[in-house]
């Protein structure tokens, strides 16, 4: 067992790696895992070499998360052999895994942050968990250690930020905190589960630089992502998981169509370029002179039925603010909204829903999932009045509605009575999107609907949005991912710092122009190094 | 809402942690879902069988009704706590509310010289107001439920003592000015305890009716579903169009009403405005509703489970008394029942338990 220094030196500078790092290969031989009778990993054989980045790909439910949990000690009941540095390891808990040099940053950022502790304490959380050693805290030393740890990521947060409650961190900053923490123990294997899903592109670029430096330094990295561009830019090899087995293992150069085929089990074109874009005829909603961010110029926007409107913007560009105003969660500071020509001023989400405006919120776990509830009950919760007579719920109506949603979006679930928690992230999202679409809304607003959603689920959701538009409804998708927006939208609006920077139809725009509008003006704004409390989100 | 992050093993050293995991896993497998589901029912049935065999006095219809009558106020207050728990809250003021109801009922009849019906109306109104006060503190002032209802508890107990000058109120008592109180506990009021419908005592009828009503409300109506949604994830419920604040308010008002019903039954039983009545009700009511979460393996607050938990405690207390155990052994027994119930719902059950008692939601 390697000793884990309390305050490790900056790994990016390449000094003081554990001496035996050249042996630090993590190998899996015949690793399987099942939940009851449900086999989620089957006989997995993999080697993670030092100084290389292995991308782990797979559709939702392919077994990626289970594999990562086994490696990081969170699934101690795997069968088969995992060896670390040539020796068989019993990865019985995350602490054991960490002491063996395996660190993981999990996808659900909220799980990695302890609200109530300061940002600095969250960075140093492993010390707090370390028993008696370091039981006495020294605030100044903590701040210094936290600064050192964050400097590895090129972050220089002020003491004021380090001393504030981690509860107030924005999701992207929280992500960086968990990453800084994982790197503190100078691991030999670093597992990153969709680390960029909450990051702006500038933050992601900085992360990539860090990862390249760490790789040069001899670290083995497992990188899970759904974004092929990132993998192309970063990975040395790609492992594709499907149905719990390793489908393929390829080195550079990557044959993407083959990889996609391995992943999805059917031929899917990598880039779905829109050749034609529908033009909406009817005005469904109008946003008139509404400022999205404090101090920003007011925004006016026409939302038309018959088209899918993709709104592209970085975190902090005002996307969520716009979504919340439309969905009745927040009231506009100024300006007016109209819906179907009538004034529209929802005071709460219920008003919006009754007016035919539905919102798929940004944070699925926190804002949409009811823990322990069945798929059917999750689907019917906004429509309880329709599902009941004289206030009494009709099971038949509930089941029928749920079955329709499950069929419509190809939700992979045993039955509509399965707990929603048992579904993979992509299928949970399908349930959440599908339930709103089942109301045939006039306007569907989807805030980052594809976060942690595999490509097949994304296409499924995109197709349903097109269907909604074809039948005269309006769909608004807000995202910070250019490819997602290009894939689903007829019309594209780029939002920069609360202001519309570009508005045009997909077939008249090219990627370069979009990216230019998207990034050009934001360079100064996106180099955010100090987190501010999230706005408009109830904690 | 703070949860320890997975992957950040806290405090326990790795080997201990792994051992705990192993034990939990093996016990979890052995204690199958069926045991979790029916274990408590089985224990209740076994206890009943045991006492019925060993104690001839236990196996009578009179005793059965007697036990149910005895536990009815506790059970009804427990149903109140259960409602607060469905929205993810807790109400620690139920005991104080019931005690307040006892004194107010007595005061209305004895000092105010009113009939029982009026007393019932006044008491129910007070119960609803206490619930509304709780809701005001929790929903509007956003004080955490545990602290808000603790405060209310003190306020109500204090208010009660001020109203009755710190004294128990009995029929035809001598008032502070030396005169005799004009009223008494009326017969129609006492009927709440001594009356019966057919062979069934009135408190038992009320207990069963309220249980059935709440079961129907929570499980079969959209309002019940919405209450559970608020408890499961209030933000998700709000985004689904549910008036979260309204439902939370309704839950606390409902809880206050049920606590005052419990108080009415206590007042009718005692036959006077005992100033200390209701003091012991809180812990039993909370225990019963917590037992209710685990009883049928449902994993969330529910009406039948709460009623069953109350029956179990009634059987235990009555049986132990008949066997000759001292009354002061009762709390120990109740504590054990609660411990086992909590082990079932939190430790052995695979199902996620959705009781967030005392959650600091804001």
C-alpha cells in the first residue's frame, strides 16, 4: 500500500510521483457484477496502462457506472479479479480503493459535495475522513492546502470563496472541487465520469490540459463521456461497453462509425447534419424586452410553433433564467410575455402547465425525480386531476398514460411499476420528457435535456420534439453543447451573457458561424475563476 | 437533505466498513422482503396468541375493545404525526395540542357552561388554528419543522396553563372568585368515551373511521398522491404544478385537527380538564407513526401501518400489565418495538425509506 501524503505536491509539475508508478497498472480479469438476477457486468477483462487515457463508452445501462463503482470500491460485491500494481486487490470500500491509488470523480456532482462545509473543507474532505490524523483543523493551513489542490487545476480562488458554504457553489465549480479533491491523493488511476457535463467549454479546455499533464506524468486515466469530440481530442484508446460486456477496444486512430456501431448495436450516423430546417408559421409565445440577467440588456424573442428552437449558451448565459421565466418558476424583472397572443404571466409552475407550457428542468435528480416512485407515478404526477374522478385516482388511467409514454419514447424498463431510481439516467430523462410531451403542450421548454443521456436516447427525445413541432407545437431546447443543438434544432439562437448574439435557421448557418458567435464574445466572461452563488435555483 | 456523499467513507476504518457492509448484506438477504413486510404483523399476532393462551382475561371481546379504546387517542395523534410526515415534516406539538384540547373542552363546558357539541366545535377550531400556526412558522417563516413545532409545543402548553390558571378543571369546581362553576362535563360529551355504537365503543369507531378515511385519502385520491410527492421531493412536486405550500399547510392543519380529536377522547375519558393530560402522548404518537412506516414494508408513512403500530403497543402494554410487569416497564418495551421498527425500515429494507422526520427543508 502506498502512503498517501496529506498535502501532495502539484502532480502537474511532475515531481514526487510514487516510485512504483510504472507498475501501477490496474487490471481486471473476468469481472462480473449482478443485481439479483440482473447481470450488469459480464466477464470484463481490461488493463489500464500508466500514462494513458482510456475512454469508456457505452449507451445508458451498458454497465459503465457499475464498472466504475467496482473500480472505486463502491461495488464491493463484484466477482472476478481486480489487481492493482500486479497484486490482487480487494476493493471493498472507496477508502480502500483510494489508498490503493484509485480515485474517482462521480457524475452526480451533488453527491461529492457536503453542504454546510466550506469550499476548502470540501476540497480537503478526504483528510476529514482520515481518522485521527489531522483531527485538529487549522484554518490557515486548510486554506493553503485547498489553494494548492485547486492550483493543480489552474484555479485561483480567493480565501473568501474558499471560506464560503459549498452549498452555494455552482454545479460547474462544484465539479472542479470534486476533481481537485480526487487529484490530491496522487492517484495512479483516476476515473472521471462525464467530468465535462457541467463545465463550460473554457473550463473543459482547462480540464483537458490538466489531464494531458497528468498523463504525461504517468497517471492512468479512465474517461467516461458521451462527447466524441472530447474523446477524439483526449483519449489514447476507446473501450466500448454494451450490455455489460466489452464490445471493442480500439487504439488511435479511432474509427468512429465502427465505435458507434459497437456502442449502439445498429448503424448510426455519427453526425446528423440537418439538411433542411422547418420554419414555424404561427407565433406561440413572445418574450418582449425581458432582461435575463441582472444588468443585462433586455431580450426579445419570438417562439414559433412548427419548429424546434435550440438556444445555445454557456453556463451563466441566461438559459436557465429564460427557462424558469417561461415555466412559471421565476417572474421577469421587466418586460412582458405573451402566449398565443394573450398576456402570459404565470405565477407558479401550475399556471404555466395549465396554459400549456411545460418545463423539463436542468437538474433531473433534484428537480424531477421522486425517489422511490414508480415510473407510472412519476409520469402522472403533473396530471393527477386528469388521472382521477371526483378526486379518486383511477389506476387504469394512470397505467394507460404511463404505458403510452414508455412506448412512445422506447423507455427501457421492466414495467411501469418499476421504481424510477432503477432506470439508467437516459431512461429516467425519457420518462421526464415523455410525461410532459404526453400533455401535447403548446410550448415545451427543455433545459439541458441531454446531460448524461446517451446518443440513442438523445435521438429519441429529439425525434419526439420534431413530432411536437410538426403537429404545431413549439419546442425550446436550451443547451451548452453545439452538437446537441445542431442535431435537434430547426432554428438556433445563441445566447451570450444574457443577450441574443445570433438567431437563424439551421440550414442557413454553419457550425463555424455558430461557434464564433457562441465563443467569440465570451472569452473574457467564460474565464471565471471565482464561483458565485447560483441564482434562481432554490436550494 | 444533507447526505454523506458516497465514495467518501466517513470515520470508520476500511476494514470495519467492509465488515459492516458484509454483515448488512448477509442480514439483508436473509431478512427477505416478506419478513420486512409481514414481520410486524406476525409479531403482533404472536403476542396476541401468547397472551390469549396464558391470560384468560385477555381473550375476551371486552378486552379487545378495551385495548383499542385505550390506544385510540394515541393512535389518532399518531395519524396526525403521520400526515405531517407525508410531506416530509414532523409535528412535535401533538401532545401539547391534545392537552390543550382537554383543558379547552373542560373550560368551555364547566366555566363557559356550554353543551358538549359546542365544546367539540371549539376544540376542533383550536386544533385547526394550532395547525395553522405550525404551518405559518414552517411554510411562511421557514423555521425548520422540528424547531417550529417544538416552539409551538411550549407556547400551547403555556397558553393552556394561563387560561386555566394552572389548575385542572372539574365539574362544579370552585372558581377563583369563590363562586361555583356553572357547568359540568355534559353527558353528550362523556358519550365520546362511554358510549358505544352496537357493541363497539365510540373511541374505537372514531379510530377505525379516521384510519380508513386517511388511508383512502392518501392512497386513493390525488390529494394524497400530491402530499406524498411533496414529501418525496418538494422541488420536483412544485415543478409538476403541485401547490407545495398549500399541501404542507393542509398537512399541519390536518395534524392539529387529529391531535385535538385525540384530546377530546382523552377529556371524555378522564371526565375532567386534567392539566397534565396529553403530556405522555407525544412520544407514543411519534413512535406509532414511525412504526407505521415499517410495519407493512411500505417504507413511507401510511394509515394502516400507523393503526397497526398502535394496536401492537396496546397489546403489549395490556398483556404485560396482565402478566404482572410493572407499568414502568412499558416504556422499555415501546422503545424496543420502535428500535426494531426503525431497523426494519432503515437497515434491513432494500427499499428506500422516505420518511424525512425533522428534515431541515427550506
